[in-house]
C-alpha cells in the first residue's frame, strides 16, 4: 500500500525538471480555463469608481462578451495567459517542489504545515516578480473588449503588448502593481500550495485514498475554495492597479490600499469579492488541472527516466 500511495519519492526528479514540469502543467491548465479568467477580470472591473455595473452576473457577462466580441472573444489574452504560466507557474511550482525535496526529512517525511505555508509564500513571491510583465499584459488584454473602440489599447498578442508598454509607458510599467501582485501570490500560494499539500497528505493517511487522480481532484477543489476566499480582495486591487490609465500624469489609484479604500467606499465591502463565481470557477478547475497535470507529468517523467 505504501508503494501505491507515494509513487514519486522526494528528490527523485531534478530541480530543473521540477521547474519545467510546473510551467508545463500551468500552461496546459490555462488552455482550459482562460475564458473564466477573462470573466473574472471583467467582473472585477465592472462598476469601477461607483459607475453602473456593466454585468449583473457572471452568466450575463459571458453572454454579453459572446454577443459583442464573438465566441472567440472569450479567449482574448490567451497568449498572455500562457506566457504568465510559463513564467509564474514555472518558478512558483519549481521553487515549491525544490523546497519540499530539500526540507523533507531523511525518512522522506514531508515538512509540517507551517513550513509548507512559508514555502508557499516564498514560491509565490518569486513567481510573481518574474511573471508580472505577462500578468499586466493579461489584465489589459482581457479588459480591452469592455472599452469603447477609441479607448482600446488593441494589443495583438502578448509580445506586442510587452513591446508597446515598454515603448509607450517605459519598461518599469511592466512591473506596475508588482507589490499587490507579490502579496496576492504569497496569499494564494500559502493557501493553495500549503492546503493542497496538507490535504493530499491527510487524504493519503486515510484508508479511502491512494495517490491517484481522485485524491488530487478532492485536495485541489478544497484548496481552490480556501484560496478564493482569502485572496480575492488582494486580487481585485491588483487587477485595478494594473489596468488603470494615467490621465494628465495622475494615476487613478495611488496603490493597492487606495483601491481597497475606494472600492469599499463607493461599491461596498462585499465588492471586494466581486466575481467570486468566475474566480472560483476558474481557480478551482485551474488548481485541479494544474496539480493533476503536474502529478501525472512527474509520474510519467519518473517512470520514463528515473525508475528504469
């Protein structure tokens, strides 16, 4: 039974491959959930500044986007989403797995819950700093379709976005909102990676689960719910800071705290969880798919290149 429950021993996969498999898992998952990421961003920007909300519900947002932008409009920003995963997920999952292998005891017992939380925060912060340019491109590309034609930025793909942002606004703009992005990533990863790892460990300690897709699915869905609840206020601050425009040299927001203050004052405290449904509908499946793909990629690599 023990052999069934832990099929990839700690340290069995090289660190460089842990990074590569993490990025590949995140990119594969993004292909499936990109429309939900677009919905989440549109919902978070709807009603900004106390204006009338563009979308009543997530379903209304989906129908409006398809009607105005076509069925492929729900995949706007896919190239940015893939690049974000290629940078952010590669680093965060690679760092987390490397720390897990390094800090596991000599008898292969994984680190405790507190250490896992700290590992998750470290991995998230590293990933966020590397992934911020792709993240700001993703926010802007998914938000563009809600604007009048004359106000749209019109990026054709993520590389066009990166080049134009650098040329038109300066290279440091690629790291605008990096503070709240790092904080969000620390919160998300402390919750997501630590709760997933701890839940998986708990499930495997029972007689009901072995290390298979069902175990990964259950741990991922619960982990995604916890992560959604704790991270949404930080996420809406990040989204609005990265999407804001500078008018006559004056930014719409002074920073993440200013966003939270204005959202609460103008839209109500519950607006900090605006877009909860698409956020969890995106984060839950993305968490599930990322970890399921990651586990399967790790097992495939181990069986193909290590165990033989």
